[in-house]
C-alpha cells in the first residue's frame, strides 16, 4: 500500500472517529481526532506536492476501509464499540509514531467502562448486555 493511500485512510478514519466522538459528547477525543485528521491531510498534501484542497469525494474514493469490508461489520462496530476500543483500532492502523503517541496519551486518560452505571443509564450497547443479564437471572 503506498503512502498516499495510507494517508487517505488515516484522514477518513479520524473524520469518522471525530463524528462518532462528537455525537457522544467526548469532546476531547473528537478534538484529538480532528487534529490527527489534519496531521494526515498535511502529510498527504506534502506527498502529493500540492497546496490545493482535496475534495472529500476524492479522499473517500481513494481511502481503504479501515474496519472490515462490509457495511454490516462497520455498522456493528459503530454501534457496539467503546471509545477505548475505537482508539485501540485506530492505534493499530496508525502509521505515524507522533500520532500514535497522542492516541496512547488519550487512552491513558480513559478509565475502564463502568458497565453497571452504563446499563442503568440505558446506553448502547448496554441495553443488550443488560437484557442478557436480566434473562440469565
């Protein structure tokens, strides 16, 4: 895989993460994702040797899906993943050590999921986990 494709994949990955974190009020993680997308956009532009803006359509067309190939696997991931799991997936795919260090720093600030309080609040995927626990009692 060439470096331009890797950069396109990273831009797409971090824009998706930014939207996911924003929707769930993880503002610091959304901001980190936006900064990482910008870092990779600048790297892409440096490799391409241009200062012109790249259209979103062009980026999406050249980006390699970073999680699974099918829409069902992507939908499943977005519904059930925790912020920590998404950061772990991003870290596995991150080609830049500078960006990886930022992801590790963000991960160190996240604590473990408190499943009991999440279930009580009715957060997804906790609804399924809570139902499983109620059935098994």
